[in-house]
């Protein structure tokens, strides 16, 4: 319960929101969907800035070069959108695996990134798509690779008065395929292992490879050693198996009472191998 | 009889009574016969006899129709109220401080700081309340469960056990107060393994002197030994010698919670007559009244228990868990109060399924004859013994009779551990035990080279047969012998096979990473606890031809109000919507044991028929009087009474008005009570199709088929709904539900981490009922509500075996367990079941 | 804190605690159909429609619905004039204990508002956050598909 909460602000623009955050005398935080905020039990927060009704934060746009999504866009809208292509499909798949319809109508594209948990679904997809995050402090903005945001803990990456406003992903050329998989016991369940990958093939060889996991780790990570192994090579079963093995070997597996570390590593390897297989198969289409 | 007029008869009688001056006309009907004849005629007992068999009408007008559930519209529109849906002024909110330790003594407990907090009105510890050992189990008195539970105690026996009770103006203030209660614990060694709980030197959980059993049943708390049941039929050792194959295996059905979407909740207040009113989400209002009176040491007549709508129960609410606390707070503070368990408290400190160690041994010949069957159970009742004996007994009584064999042995022990408390849960022992028997049936079929379905078909009990187990295993007393009056199991099997396409698919596992398998099982359960439980119903007629039906029987959402209305309407000859049903109010409704043991339709239904018959007779008498016709010429159809040849007619409304206002006025109404004399089993056959991912161990349930024989389905739609709900519950129990413990503390006590299934997890689920008629049941009915929760564990276990060859004994069948088992099978490290194949042995 | 909100078409000016959860605000305002099953957004018994979106009210702070329009099951229909979905739930036997029904109705109302011709998969998707322990969902899915057909035909709800 947010015991000290006394104030809600309802900015209409991003400028208002950032200025309210920057000038707040009370301990202030943002709220979009609120699913993590409501359960946080933070007895220090005194005010909340509600981003959910700011029109310029809730949108899905796509053109020939990129897809951009407002940070306060409910992930249900991504799931049910008509986004297409490699990036669009991956975002839809990942968004659709989040919780349930009721949760997806609250959880936002930005919230799922900034309130980062091991089981957060979209961040791994953002990572393999080389997403960029537009952070705004009123009018001024900076665009940073999502991996920078994630690696320095999103909440502490942002400066006072700054919010995540938009997530951009590129549209990939032909010869690219992507895959997203989540291992969980039921459809509305925290992920046990999340695996996302993207492969671009040119001239029969892997030109670009991205591989990210979450849930088995405390936060989403790119498996860079495995990616390096794949680039420049012809994709075959042995290569993929080796890459999967290398990826898992480099993971810092978090404590999770739901399954042993041994099991999760073994299955993560299987999931990575299958993810790469799927991305490569799709790249060929 | 002499053809004299009445007057002449009187005249003739008069001279005999020369001394008397009273001129009593001989034929006037009065209550007691004051004129005492010298010969002593036997006075008929006023105690009603419950019939064994009911009459069977040629055609059903109300029964066997899927009529609308009487409360359904109100439920979907939000006008029906559950316990917490009323607002009471001056309400106190109650919170129970739960123990952080699995086993500890309270060395000191200080509430001073907590009492100083704003809004805190009262805090009670064991020092403030009477110490009355009793059971929380909602069972008939005297309960066949140990009296080992206290309102509050100076010892705690599981994580979440009651430490103190707080009442405050808001729930947040009550929660804050709990944090400020200073408790000093002497932490004791705990025992978590039921197979070690009776060992010499194991910590004694109930070392208090005053725990005891109220009836002469086994109880040895000094060794954590809460119950022992055993029975023998024939000679199993001889039977095993006769077998060609003997198999033995241990199974470990696990902890699970009922997960009613409405957690336990109770409200209490003092009414205008200073009586304690308990508005509670319960399956057992009358037992709740009695046990609360016992615990708080107040007279039963000072308590009224009301059950409004209940948001699911499944056995969890066959327990008196909150009423004593709310009663205490209201009596002491004289204010209304409310106690609602959180979901986490529901998991940890309400009730669970009894996890068990189920050892099954079976001997069979190659021709399929089962020569011997042994069942050895260790049931883990957790820290307190509610239902310790009865769930254990049901392991045997609801499973062993299913297959024909001359030699049976049942030995069961229930033990205490410092873990969450087992209680009643749909299936009630049969769930756990049949996991063992139905798994071993498949293994045995394989061992003797027989098809697993054929093996069952040739051995299962059929109509006309009996089993010595029926008499041997009761619930704290001897059971009741009976022959099977109806059995549709054969049809359940053949029809189920067709629906799941068994013949075509069985054995076709595939060769890729994903392997498919089929499995099935046969089930039986019971219908009521014969000779022990009783239900009663009162029906009175209103002037518009409607009836008030007051019954103690408890509708949990199961639809018993509707089913009883249908039975009454069938008997009376009207529509079920003419019945105004009011249930489960200890002041207003006559006694009923409550909703458990699959009783309501079979047992209370009998009381409904009994009462309705009496009312029908009264209606006919009044109709005859009004129409000036003979009673034997009156017929009833659709709320109308017809005279001879249907020349005259009067409506039910006409009859009632006549009886209330016009002539020979009396209230048309009657009470009916019923005790059952048998517990006829419903039967079922369940089928599962799985796909196993051999690289991850994940099991995907593709299809699930359940066929059920419940005798007449009074309301087929409701019966089908019960089956579907029970199947889905059994399925998640088999695959994803589990309690994960750390030192006795449940780590996953939320829906986020304890997984029950949603719509996107569903298999292709198909259910059907087969048509049989049980003569001892009301209009042919048996029970339906419990049986189908038992099927998934064995059917899915058998399907996994079929798909990838592994026999899993430790559910739930998680991906990790399946993968591990497959690896072990591959490296042949697994111990084969103790199979002793006999060579060329003569019979 | 002042909360201006429209509930089932009627304007409300409420005085609430800033840290109150929406479920408690709604229940205190008399809308008892909104049920608490888990307090963590997992079971869906508390689902209400907020500005056209079905959400778990147990994890929404009251302040988040300032000036919003909320729909609860009471607003869908009453026993005299039930909504076609409510009528269909009853007719198909989708209502046993009923505790999860109000939240489920909101989820499927939201579905039919956006997708008047749902498939079985669409219905399962829409209900994936509404846990039910009584019915096994089969009859609920049938009820929704049937209701969709009736609404498409333009037939009025049965009496």
C-alpha cells in the first residue's frame, strides 16, 4: 500500500508531466498502467504523475523504416494491432504473451521496460530488435539504445524530470527472421525462461545475430558470445547447438524456487537452439 | 361392516358407557383419543422411517430437464449477495496474526504497543479466551476427528497457525497492529516428512494433555499418530501366491488447495435479541453453530448461522474456521465484525488436500483375474487432525470395491506434521488412492500382456454385485452393505473411447521430438454417508399456488436450491419456479448436515420427496373437499387438481385460498426428513491425450474426455457443469498445482505462483452423462459433484506412460520431473516395479 | 481526494483516500458485483470496464480513474432486463457459484464491443484473465458465442 500517497497529477502533455516531475517537492513517481505501482508497497511515495491520458504517449506508428510506439501504449494495443513484418510480428508475439487481457490493457510498452522484472516479456524482444528508447525531459530528448537503459537499470538511468516517451524499432530488410518464446506453466504465468532472437541472412551466411534471454536471469541479457560465434557462418545444426551451449554457459542464472538451475539451463539451451532455428527458417522466407 | 348410519352406531355404543355422561360421537376425529378403551393398543412411534426406494414415475415433468438455476440471473446481474456484500455500521475488521514458525511455543506475548495504535479496539491472545479442545471439521456429532484444535493456544504447530486476534476500525489498522505484537517464541524441532512423523524421537506435535478423540477410534498423539484404519477380506498372501504377476508401487499424491475464487469470509453481529448472528461462507451451517457454541462456551440457542451466496467451496468450507473468531470479537466488543482471509492466508492457513503416500500392491493372472489387492496409506493431515480418519477411510471405501477380487487388504495411518492442515477436498481420499490403483492397473495390464481397457472391463463391478468393502469400511463406524443398483460404467468406457478416438490413436506415439500418448481410468465415488447423515425440508403452500421450501441443505453455487426445487415440483405436480427456496439458516430452516460426501441430491432429495408427498396429499384432500369428490379420484398435472374424469378442476391457488380462508382452514405444509440406507456409487471413465516434448519434458494436454454415470441427472446441464469444472480442477492438480515449501513455509501462496488453469490452457474437453436409474435415489439420482476430480491424475499419468514410457509417481507432472524421468529411463537407472513373474504356475 | 467518475452512466463525486484501490471505492459506492479474489490482478473477479478497457480494479489506484467512465456488471443489466450476455450465461449454465461472473461478463462485453463475430479462440483470449474454479469454462465459451450470434441477428434479449 502506498501509505504516504496524497497527490495525483494529470498532465495533458509530456512537457507538463516532466515539469511536474522535475519541480515536485514531494517524492514523486510516474504511473501509467500501475500494475507494479499498486503492488509495490512503497510507503515513501507521496505523489504520482499519471501518464496514461497523455495522447502523445499512446500511439503505434509504422512506416517503411521503423515502428514507433508511445511508452504509455497498453500492450494489448500492440498485441491486437496490424503491425507486420519481422519487427511487428515479434512485438505482437511478445506482447500477446504478457499476463492476460485484463493485465495487457493496463501494462504499457514503456512500463514493461522501466519497471523491469526478470519475467518482463517485451524487453527481450526490444533487445533483439535493436530498439531505441526516446527519453524526454519536456521538449529536449535523447535517443538511446535500449540495451544501455536496461544495463544501467532503467529507473536509475533516467534523470529527474525525465520519462521514457517512445520505443522505436527498425524495420528489417528481407532475409531477417525473429522468434520469441516464453516457458511458463499456464498462459497467465510469470515466465520461467524467456528467449528472443533475430537473425539476418545474406549470401547464405548469418550477417547479423541477436540473442536475448530473461527470467532465467535477473534481468534481460544479450548473449554476445553466442552472437559472435554465429556471425559470418553458414547456419547448420552443429553451429546452432554450439551457440546455444555457449549462450547458456555465459549466463548468471538467478535463484528461482520453481525449477532447479540445472533444469533451467538445460531447457534454456533447447529453447535457444529452437529460437535460432525458427529465426533462420523465417529469414529464409 | 354393518350397513348402519352413523347415528345408529353412536346409539349402539352408548349403553356400554353407562357411567359416563359425556356424549362423544364416536366418529369425530380429534387429536388424542380421550375415551380410554380398556385394551392397550400400541402407540405408534412418531419417528419417521426413511424409505430405501422411491417410486418411479412414468414420465418426468421437471426432473431430468435443464431448467434455469433459480439464483442465476441475480448472480450475473450482481444482485445476489455473498457474505461480504452487506454494509454494517460500526463494523470492526479482524485480522489474525499467523505464526512465522512451523513448530514453536509462545514464551511471551505482549500486545501493549499494538493496542496503542490508532483504531485498534481489541487484541486477544490465548490468555484471554476459553481453552476448549474441539475439531474444526464440519461433521456430524460426535465428530470422528480428534478434538485437537483450540481457539487460541500457547503453542503453534504450522506456519500460519493462529497467534493472536486483532480487531480494529480498518483492515489496514488491524494489519499494522499485528506487526506490533511482540511475540517471543521458543522454536521447536519440526517434522515435515509424513514417513518419519511416527518415528521414535520425532517431535511430538500434540504434546498437550487435553487433545482427545470423542468417539472410540484410534488416536495416539504421543507418536503423531492421528488415526489408524485397517480391514481385511480373504487372504492377500494366498492371493499373491496365486498370481502370475505381482506388482507393487508407491505413489505420492500431493498438497493442493481448493482455490474457491471467494476466500473464506465471515461476519458477525448481535441481533435485537442479543443473539450472535454469524453470516458465513460455509458448507455446514448447523455444524458451524454447534462447534462455535462449543468453542465459545455459549448455548447453541444463542447463535444463528446464515449462509448467503457462496463463491465456491469444494470442501474447504466444510470447516468451522472463522466463526469462532468472529463470534469472540462480537461477543466481547458487542460490535459487528468481519474477517476475510487473504488469498495467501487461504493457501496457508485454511485447509488443503491431504497429501499421502499410497502404496498399492496387486496380483493378477495372465488371464486378467485380479487375485489380490493391497492398499497401504500414510495420510498427512498437517498440524491438526480434521478429517484425519474419514479421508483415510474413504481411500479404501471409495476405491477398493471397483474391481472384483477375493483378497483385499487395507491399512491406513494418518499422521501429524508441522505443515498446512488437510481437510475435506472434493474426492476426499478417493482422489489420492485411485491415482495409485489406476496407475498400477495400467502397469499390470502391460505386465500380463493385456489391453488396459479390456483389463478393466473384465474386472469392474457391475449391477447386482457387491463388495465386502462396503460393510468393512465406514466412517468411524462400520460401513453399510449394499449391492450395486445401477452401473453405467461400461457405456462410459465404450462411448469415451469413441469420442477420443482411442482405437485409432492408441500406441501411435510418433517419432519426432514430440510424442503422443493416450491414457484412461475408471472411477467410482459414493452418494451420502448412509445411516449417519440426515437432511430435512419444510414445505408450505401460499395462496397463489406457490410454495416456500425451507431446507438446511447448502447451495455452494452447485445449484442444490434448484435441484431440490425440481424434485419438489416433480412430486407436487407444479413448476420448479413455483418453489421459493430459502436455505441454510439455522433459525429458519430445518436441519441438514450440509454439503459434503456428495449428499445433497441423494440424501436431501429424499427429504424433499417425503415432505412434498405429504403436502401433495394435503392438496389432494383439500381439492377433494372443495370439489366434493373422492380423494382417490383426484389427479394433479401442472398445478391443477382434476376431479373424476377431469370434469371438475381447481388450481393450486384455489386450493390454497380455500385451505387458508374458507373451510376447515389449516396451513398446507409438512416437514420431511431422510436418512439414506446406501451410498450408491456414481461411476466414470476418463480419457486423456497428451503430447510430451521430449527435450523439455513439457506435457501438453490435447484432449480430455469424461463420461459419467450419476443415475438420473436431475438437471443435466448442472450435472454436466459439475463434471466439466471437476475435470479442469483435476487437470491442473495433475499438471501444475503444488505447494513449494521452505522449512514448512509455503513460498508460492498466491495465484501468481500457484497455477490453476484459465481458458487458454484448456484441452479439447468433452463430457457426457450416461443414462441409468438408481432405485434408491430420488427419481433415480446418484451423486455427481465429486467423482470427476479424481480422473485426471491417473488418466494423464497413464497417457504420459503411454507416450514416453515413464511411470510418474510424484505429481504434479511438471516438465522438470518428466524430463528427469525420461533421462533415468534412458540410462536404465530407474528401479523397475517389484515384479515377480511366476513361471508356469498351476492355478 | 476528490474523485469525479461516471459509473454505469451516472456521475459520482466521491471523497476517497488517495491510496484507495478502485475495487474498494466501487464496493463502498454500492457496486458489490465487483469481487475480490486475490488482490493482485491474477483472478479477474474484480474486472471492470474503464473507458472501454477491461481491467483488474484491485490493482488500480482510485486516482487513476479521475474523469473516467466505468462499467460494472450492474450496469450491463438487471434481472428484469438483463443484457444478452447475462441472459446467455444463465441459459447455457455458465453460472455456478457466480463469483467470477461479473468480471467475466465485463471481459466478454469488451470483446464483443470490438469484435462482434469472435471465434472460439477469440473468446478464450478475451477470458484468459478470468479464473473460474466451478465451471471449467466450456459453457461460458458457448454462452458468449451464442450471445454474439443473437446480437448480430439484432434479436432482443429473452424475457
